[in-house]
């Protein structure tokens, strides 16, 4: 082993999934040239790389691997594959100030089509930490950056790429968590890189388990890109301009209908941003400003957000990022946590 500003991708404000496409090559880490028998053997996995570093070395694990490369007991944590037999693990950050990074990079099977709409989804977990593990830290700013060529990392230094999606809050969970986001491809992207971009100065790195953990270590599985239908409005569409009261559009994400805008002006009409679900009765709603700061959080599915911030003030007219987290509604996978993000326009 050796969710900020969205730039080159445009976040989707209204969509539904059409049909799956196989742009992610070997998204479940099932295809490899050999089975792992120690840590650091990322190069065995087809279509994945380590951002070209000569030092940073993500880990390939497999249920049929041996020694340090087998599942479920890895040197860092106990974890089962989310699906199939293979997963990847990597050090997102070291201790605060170390600026230590590892990245995983996928070369897409086919380039994305500029102007087309897509959704990227994947699963992530920290696993159940073992007693002797150096893991136990958790970090914010796990992100994805799309590109038209493979990046080049210098040693274990941070890549200074601009992420197209960032998980602003600190991520730490022993169970597999599903994360998805939607976007419009502005270029014919051929690669995506996953990790923490930029140095530690603006990142939150927290100790979660162990007496003196030194690694924020994550396992990932089941990366997938799906093409979205044309029947939606993006944030760049003029009719979704925050200056106009376009409040009838909704985001449709699996089990939710989510307004794209609300008007907390006290007139009794559309004063609350309230995700609606007929099948989910427990979820957490978080609201972030454009700098990635958490300004509101609730677990009351009936309350929503009235524009009031935790600091005691009301939010200004602007676009905000929402995040919804909930357990698998079908009960088939009781420990599966689903996370979705999007944007909402506050209009007055």
C-alpha cells in the first residue's frame, strides 16, 4: 500500500435512468491477470491503474486470493465484496498535514459522448477495522474527476485536478454505502479518477476508530455509468434559472420526488424544500452551501428545509446541494445505505 464547486460536469436537476451502458471497464474488479497474494497489486486488475505513481499503490483483494490479498480478512479491515469476488482498496489520505494520497483510475471501455447525460454510481465502505490495522481515519472530499487522458501523480502527492463531483461530508461506514451522481459530459471523457484532490488544508480528516490511526482507508466496488433519458432539465437550462419561479419541476431518483426549487417567503406556497417518498419513511436530509459547508440537517421526513440554517440565519437566494441518505427500502440488504445528491434553487 504504499460532494464544493461542480465545474466540467453539469449536475442534473431532473432525470430518470434509461438503460445501462458499459462505459466503465471492469467496474466490479472481477477481471484480472492473476489473483492477489499480497497488498499493493492493483496492476493485476484489468482496466484500472494508480494514476501513474511509482509509489502510491492501491490494493486488489479477492475472495480466492491468498495471504494479504484475500477476502474477507484484509490487513486493514474485514470486508466482503459488495458483489462478485473482487474489490479495490486505497488510502484516500494520511494524517492531517501529511498530504498522502492514493488514487484509482478507470479507462472507460468507450468514450462518453459530449452533450449526453449520464449517472455514475458505486459502493464504498471502510469495513470492520481489525485490531492491528493502521486504518481508522475518515476524510471529507472524496471525489471523481473525468478526463480525456490518464492523470500522472508524483509520488504520493495530491493530484490538483478539479473534481467533477465531491462528497463534501466526512465518509465513514462499516457497511457498503451506495453513492450516485448525474452529469452531462462536456467532453469525450476516456478516464475517471477517484480519490481526494488537492492538499489537506481545506479537508476534514477525523479519527474514528483505534488509538492512533494513520490512514483513511476505503474499499470500493461496483462502479457503473448509466445513460440517462432526455426527459429532464439540467442546471444549465435557462428555464431552470434561479431568478425564475420554476417550481413545478421535480427530481425523480428511484424512490423520491424532489423539488428543484422552493420559495421560503412566508406566503404559504412552496415555502419548504421537502423530498417526497411513498416507500421511504426514514432518511437523513443534509443541505450544503456552495463551499461545501453543512448548513442544515434533519431526520424528520415531514419537516424538510424552510431555508433556516443551523447558525440561526436564513439562507440567501442561491443554489444549494442536498444529500439524502437512507437504508435499502426493500429490506433485502438491511445494511445497505443509499446516498444521492442534487441541487435545489432557493428563490424569494
